[in-house]
C-alpha cells in the first residue's frame, strides 16, 4: 500500500506485460477510477492514458485506484484491471490545543477555595 500525506499528489503509470514478462500493448486508452473521490482525485494525462496524477482531497482514508484497459488487440474486448491501494494520512502538525483530560478535583489538605 502506498501512503501519501494529505495535500500531496503523486504521478502514477500503469505498464503492461505478457505472460513471459515482456512489454505488451493494449487496445485503446486506459480508464482510471478512484474508489473514493473524497480521498483521492485522479487526473489522467491528456497525452498518455497510461499516466495519471493522484491528488489527495481533504479527507484522510484508504482508497483503491483502478486502471482498466482492453487487452484484446482485435475486435473483441477483454478488460484487464490493474489495482493499487493508497492510504492518505494527516500531514505534519501545524497547531495544537490543550484541553482537560478529566474532571477537576480538590487538592488534599485544603479547605476549598481561597
């Protein structure tokens, strides 16, 4: 799983191979999909559909990125689905708050307020 801080992006690229591990072609453009646009928004590259920019939104969480391509080089269609799991985490701390961690209690040996 790839982990990325909120307010960041990463460029992705899908590559295809045949059964022997050799580079393989696909038929047509790759279709990209984020399982949750509130966590990661995808922008496919206009010139190369095998590339995509994944930008974190304003919500932390896990998301699955899917790249789907047609592996049948003929007239038919055989969808080849490639998956990537991403985890968007909170960024660096920039502020803090102090709050009580319980109820106030009297100090022993005192009569109360002075």
